[in-house]
């Protein structure tokens, strides 16, 4: 058998053994970080050493990731990823991971709204989560950017941006979210805080259809138990450089 045909047959078998079964999931979890609070405990990261009060991430949510999910725990990960690549998915080795195949425009937008790209966070997000999203690299990151922009434009995004360096009650954050998306939609929102009640991240459960079109209440995933948050009654919106 000529090498081209024989090699193709061998590669096909190996590829099948390297891939997981096609994953199933019910929704995505959009994770948006509050970068000043994140940097309180990650001062050594490039994106934190460079953060100042004039940066986008000092007044807006920073994009963390978009995770396929099928329940209260973590969803499917590393779909069709070679074991050697998976073993390289460590924070200090993210820049050794393959780059996602995305346009120059998308990459430039990510560099602004996802400060973690300075640590190659986008490579980690694609390898661990994006490979299980059921869509290609470009659609995954474009969808992520679309959702992040939609959330930033909500009353919740505006409330937080206008209270940098100040305190808010946890209920105010939920009420602002529901003022945009409707009563009861707070079930889709998880608020995470670090020591001292500093808001560090929000997570929003969305249906797959939410990746396209204007983000509305019908796009939120409200089934199943609501994930437990970690914010106290009073939440602090940390300013950059503190």
C-alpha cells in the first residue's frame, strides 16, 4: 500500500483514540472577572503588573471564559485534545499551547477586553473549554466577545462601573441584573468575592442560542439548582492599583 494511503489510515485510527466522545451540554457559563480584585492575589502576572486606572479592565468586566456545562459542576473539558497538549495546560506553560485559529480583528479585541491574553489565557480557554463547545475557534471567541459586550451594557455592568472604589449591597447587584433581564433571572447569575468582600467574578448561565443576537432574558439558562456564590451582604468594587 502506498505510504500516503497507509499513513492516512494509521493517522485516522490514532486520531480516533485521541478524541473523547462528542460531549453533550445544556448551557454555557460566561465568566467575567473584575480585574483589580483578581490582581490582588495575582500580582506577578503580566496583566496585573501593567494594570492601572486608565485601562479598560479598571472600569469594565474582563473576559475570562465561556464554559460548556451540563449541571451544577464543571462541564466537559479537553475534547479531542492530545494528552501531551493537555499535560502542557498549566498556567506557566499556556504560551506553549497552540494558538486558536481566529482573525486578526478578534485577536486585537481580545487583547483589550481579556487582559489575560498577556499570559496566553485565550489558548488555555480554547484547549480546555472551547474544544468542547461544539463550534469552531472563531465562532467560540466571537460568541464570547458578543456576550461580554452584552453584559457590560446591562444595568448590572453600568452599576458596577459607576461604583468603582465603593460598596454595594449584594441585592443591588441582583436587582440590577433582573432589571435588564426580568424577574427571577437572578438564578442565572453567580457572584464570587474574595477576602474582605471584594467582587472578583460574575458567572452567567446562558443557552447556546445566546451566542447570536441581542442578549435577553430568554437567552438565560434557569433550569437546575442555582450555583452558590461567595459574596457577603456588602460587596466592595475594588479600584485598580489598591
